[in-house]
């Protein structure tokens, strides 16, 4: 029941990420908004999730992961109902900001899994929950068209709201409170600085195409983001109780996995955005299949299916060969998928092959990255470590979609369709991105998930586990490991 609650919570958040995207033209017409204004429906959600994910993950480490998860589900439900009832763009944007709090589901879920599940079950459970992020995002684009066409776009929020309510009840009744907490308080200064540089950086990335990359506004945002990052690192390094322990971020497994994550995000999110656009292009352009929104979603359906299957299978590979192996495999398979898209996209079955391979690659990669970060840090750092990893993927996705959009539309006039060469170059660039991610993944230490991995953070950071940190109730071997240390 704990796993069911976590899985349903993760699924609802991932659905809310993408279900609304195909309905944006309808919402724009109803609200009478401009194209730039309606784009903030996605941007507001992204910014809110980026800030909430690491901060609420850290709060879960301090005050209890179940307590934060219950509160976060309540807030997510309020935001979703508000979006369903919204009659203006302003109310919709407020609702999307509130919904973004749901990004904390993933670090909180990973922490609960690590604290409550037996060591041999942790990898599989994290793999499935990680895969749900991609599965929900892909499924959202598939079901959005039929739901909005037959029921109205408001039901893109009412249906997730029902699922959130069920997840809330099951969480309250069945999920145990985490026995592992970190002493002390959350650094308010560190949280504010983290929120500030994330918002400024992502705002600059998201608005660059609209405002112009050479504009003083965008340049100023990037300069301010760089300054805030330096100040944040300085403050956190000197703080006795930092929000993000910089020594933890320097653990080889953590920082190398994060490098892989930003490259993964760069390419993965780009594919999910631009493959549907490619297949929706009318054949009169010399490429594309003239697919409707619903048909474009079906092209992405194999990606969602194989993502879940690969996420489950990743844990078995990890137990046998170590968590690094499925991550390297995932990046290489995903690179193969983008190569198919770049050089063999003239028939519809080729697109299905590519999206199937992409699902396998993303499923293996997501599950492995999440597990590597979780086992590489102390139990009381799980929330903040996995939250930062998720945020880094998001930053990579923001950069990737912006860069790939620029490549696709290069040399194309306003209001005209992109040239086929633009998509070919974009897919080739994605393949390069996954190739570099494979190199980064191959540089990771070879860690085999077991009870002994609780000691990884201690070995890599040269520190000892704090004696006051309680042990997971489901892991008898963790105490023995720490005793040896």
C-alpha cells in the first residue's frame, strides 16, 4: 500500500506536467490571451517545481517525509481544483504555481522507499517510481486529446484531482512515518538563494527565444543567475547547517550522476517535445505524416510503455552488474533512437522503432540515476540529494528544448514550416548529447546496490555516519555496516 500511494502520487504529478500542453490553444481561445501569456502556463509550473523539489525534499529529511508528502498532496489537490475552476489566465497561473509543489513527490518518495523497504527491494521500487515520471509525461500527451475533445479541458484537472484525493487518503492511512531524520533546522538563507538563482536562470532560458538571446534582459538574467549561484555556494559552504551540503555534492557518484542527468535532460525532454511536432507536419512539407494531436500521442505511446518495463528491469540489471551498467546501456540505447530519427524517419514504423528504443533508454537511465544518487548519500540526505538531481535534469531539459528549437527553426521565416534538415540536425545533436552522457556515465564508480551501499557516502566523502541518525526499520544489515565503519 505504501508503494501504491507513492506510485499514484508520482503518476498524477507527471500527468499534470504534460496533459495540459495539447489543450493550450483551446485555453488561449477561451481566455482571450496572447501566445506569450498562455506560454506562462507551462513556465509557471516549471519554475514552481524547480524551487519546491529540493527545498521540500530537505524539509522531509528534517521534519519527516510522510508529513511533508501529506501536506504536499493537499496543496497539489488545491492547485489542481483551482485550475479546473479557473476562468481567467491569472487564476490559471496561480493554480499552476501551486501545482508545481508536487515536484517534491519524487525526493520524498525515494526517501520513504529507502527508509522503509528491505535493501533488496529498494532498487526495484526506485526504478518503477522513476520510470513513472516519464510514463506519466508520455501518457499525458496521448490521453489529453480524447479527454479535452469529449469532456472539455477542465477534466484534464478534475481526473488528476480525483487520483490525488485517493493517494492522499492511502498515504495518511498506510504510509509509515520515516524513522530517519536529520537534526537541526533548514537554512532559510540557503533556501532563498537556491530559489532565487533557479528562478532567474530558468526564466532567462525559457524567455530567451521570445525576448531574444542577445537582449539586455536575457543577458542580465544570466549574469544575475551566475552571481547568485556563487553567493549561494559560498553561503552554503560556510553554514553550520546548510540546505545543501556542498561536501555531499562533491561525492564522485553524486556529481558524476548529476553531470549525466543534465545531459539526459537536455536530450530526453527535447525528443518528447519535438517528435510530436515532426509527425504532425503535413507531408506537403516534404516530410512528416500530418498526424493529429491524438495520433501524435500514439507515436509516443511505445516510449511510455517501454519506459515502465525498462524501469522495472533496471533493478535486476543493477543487482547483477551494478547500477552503473544499466545507466550506460540506457544512454547508448537512447543515442541509437535519436540516430534512427536523424537518418531514417521517412516511414511511420521507423518513428515507432525510435520511440520504443527511447523508452527503453530513458527507463534504464532514470531508474539508475535515481538509485545511484540515493545510495551514494547518507539516509538523512536522501531528500535533498534526489531533489537536486531532479532539478538538474529539469535545467538540462530547459536548455535542451530551447537549443533544439533554435536548431530546428534556423533559417526559417516566421509562420513557415521548418526545413527537414533542421529536424535532422536537431536529432543528430540529441544523439551527440546522449553519447556524451554515456561517457559521463561510464566514469561513475562501480556500485552494486546492496545493504553495504549505505556506506558509500561515508567512504567517498571521508566522513563517518552520525551516531544519532536512526537506522531504517527494514534494514538489519545497515547497523552492522555502520558498526564496521
